[in-house]
């Protein structure tokens, strides 16, 4: 009777093995996202997948195995940044007068913009090749506008020129230009923002 070879079938993984693989996979994914955040934070506004892989200490195939395309990786980055800044954005104002709330909003946004500036610049560079990043760009603009309009009296919102000027003054684009393009220090850039804001408030007689 012929001798049958021993079975080479691999036993199915145990629950502990599956859990271990899942934890390793999540740890690798976290390292990749952290690598992207680190590169962008250090000034590489458009890091390649190869650079992300090198910084994370993983192979290029591993990056693509976890993220089918760079959009997915940027989505993870956006989720992390949003989780950091949304509690600040949604925090109730201490001031009651709408003018004082605008001043408070200016300082609050400056802190947020400083935190997110490298990531917003990175996303802006790539948004013309990414539907997701372009949608995120317009979402950020809409959030800036709606949160501002929640403070402004209806009569001020109806003053198109003044309301638009205030919106630009408190926008990320204004802060980026002052800090990134003009190279102003934070305190100097903050002084410019408040100077512009006060100039607009002086034009408005609505209480």
C-alpha cells in the first residue's frame, strides 16, 4: 500500500494570531501616516510614496498595500488634523458682543492656522490632482464663512464689501501670506490681522 505524504495544509490561524496580525497591520498603518505628517511638517509639501515609505521604515509595496492611492493617505492625515482643531473651532466664545467675538475669533484662528499651515499648504499643492483634496479645500472655505456669519449681525452680512473684507482678513490665505510669503513673525502677523480687522470694524456702525 503506497505511503501517503504527510499533509502540508497549513492550519487556519488562531484567534490570537489573527489579533496579532491585525495589531501589526494597524501599527504599520500608523507609522505610515505619522511619516507623512512628519515630512509635511518639516516642509516637504508633496512627499512621494517612496519618501513616505523610507521615512516610515517600510517597503513601498507596504505603503500601497495599506493605501491604494495617496488620496487615501491624505484622507487619514486630514482626519487627524481635523480631530485636533475642531474642538477649538467649536468652543463657545467668552465674549458676548459680536465685535469682541470677532477679535476672539481672530486670535483663535491664528492658533489653528499656525498648527495646520504646513498641512494646508501641502493639500493646496496637490488639490488640483485630487478630488478629495479639492473638496476639502472648499469645505474649509465654507467652514470659515459659516462660522464667521454665525457671529456677524444680518445687517453686516448684507454689507457685501465689508463682510467680504472681514472674511479675507480672518482667512487662512491671509495668514499664510503674512507668515509664509512675507515671512512675518507670529506677533507681527497677528498685529497686521488685528489692524485690518479694526479698520473694517471702524467702518461699520451697526451695533
